[in-house]
């Protein structure tokens, strides 16, 4: 039965031998009902909650999406629920995209069941693994332009030569940092089950990162991957770049998403 005032918001899909425990589950989205497990099959459940359409539907959602603070709060609440189930042993979790909704549980179950082959393929891909993020940016350094004192003291030719040397040094430094980032990706990729470079977007007026990548790492290799990342961070630092490692996260970058509302 379709409820005209609410929709079923889906946080994730869980594969496990038994129904997932709902004890101590985070509250989820603001204004949403308590998260619940909806059975899809003997070993597959979706974790969802009823949400009011006057907040999460149609025009209201469009207005909300224009408020980055609001979207950020929703993302944190969504992530808390997904991470709760990801942390449980013996289960594999496919996180859903933000604002994945269905008109009712029956339609959600039918959609998931209809995509069972693809979902099983994804489950096999990410089982026993976790996502780690690596971001590399140019380190902030003092400008190497000739000083004002040197400008007054030097001849015009010497000043121009110094300016050219400074530009050459900066170009070589950028190349060295970019090479270190590329090498870090190649070496860390060998320790991961899968890896992907994320789109290097940056706010207007800022410099994009040299590397923004996600790695799918087997949980048993977590320590080895972290040690390797630490070594790469040291290499990047010597090349004038700064590496940041984050994780573990649910495998968002290695699963397929769904439509928002059905």
C-alpha cells in the first residue's frame, strides 16, 4: 500500500546469514522513523525508514538540496547508519546513495530482487574489504621570487635571470610532486583489490589535488596498506606534496547506486 505522505528511505543493503540486529542503530535522518530491516530474501535485507515527503519529497527536497549545511547533516546521519552495519562481522553491506527512496517497502523489495544478479556481483566484489581514501596536494611553500632588496641591487639582466630560475624551479617542483602522487597511486593499487581515481574537482579559485583516489582493501590487509601509505606520504613530502589517508569507509566508490525515488 502506498502512503501518500511518506516514502521509504533506504540506507543500505545487508547480506548476512541471519536478520541484522537493530539494537543500538543510530537514529538516522532528522524527522525519519526508526531504521528497520526489510527482508528481501533469506540472506538479504534492506535497511530503511519512513520519511515525510513534506521534507524529503519533490519541491521540499529541491529546496533542501540548495542548503549545503542541511545536506551535510543528512549525509552524516545517513553515514552513521551505514557504518553501524558495516562494522558488524559476518555481513556485507552495499551502501546506497544519498536520498535513495521508494514509495513503499513492496516496491523497494521488488526493485532489489529484480537487480539481484548485479547486487550479488557487487557483494562478491566488496566482501571482506573496506574503502580507504588517499588525497595528495601540493605542500604550501614560501614564494621563491627574487626579493625587493635583490631587485634594487641587481642589474636588469640578473633580475630577469633570477625570475626565470624561480619559474623553472616552481615548474620542476610541480612535476616532482605530481610524479610522487602518481607513483603513490600505482604502488598502493598493488595492495588493493581495486582502486579508482576520483574526479579532480576543486572550488573555483583553488588548485585541484594531485591525486584523489579510493582503494578497496581487504580488511586483513588494513595494517599493511596503512604502513605502505605512510611510506608513500614520506616520499610525497620529500617531493613537496602532502598526502592524507582516510578510512576505513563503506565501499561507496565500488558499488552501483539506485534511483532516488520509485
